[in-house]
């Protein structure tokens, strides 16, 4: 079953290659969607794919890349949107 979810990641997550690392991990897992910085310092991640791949990405998002510090991760189910790849938005 394929689903979409949205995550809001708080902490030291901007300027530390968080979006790029998320893109790499999502592509590795076969997920599509996007990651973007928010004006308040958080990163928003929208991702679609299999439930098992989504669970793996969420476990990774809770830690992030080595230069990041994740203080909080909030996730919720989201409406299905069609993406051909996993992109980085501004």
C-alpha cells in the first residue's frame, strides 16, 4: 500500500545539508516527494511510497545527517500528490 505523509523537523536542520541528505535517503528507499526549508527554521518533508519505506525514512529523519541536530519530528498522513522524483524546494 502506498501512502503520503508530511513531516516537520525541528532543531539545527537548516544549513547542514539536511534537505540534500533527505533527498538521497528518500531516493535510496524509492520514495517520491519534496523537502523544503521553512521560514521558522524547520524543514518540511512531504514523502510518498510504501509504508515500510516511509517508516525507514521517518527513523532516519528523527536523527538526520551527522551535522544536524533533530530536536523534534512531527508526522501526519497527507493527501496523495503525484511526484516523479524526490525534489528539494526552496
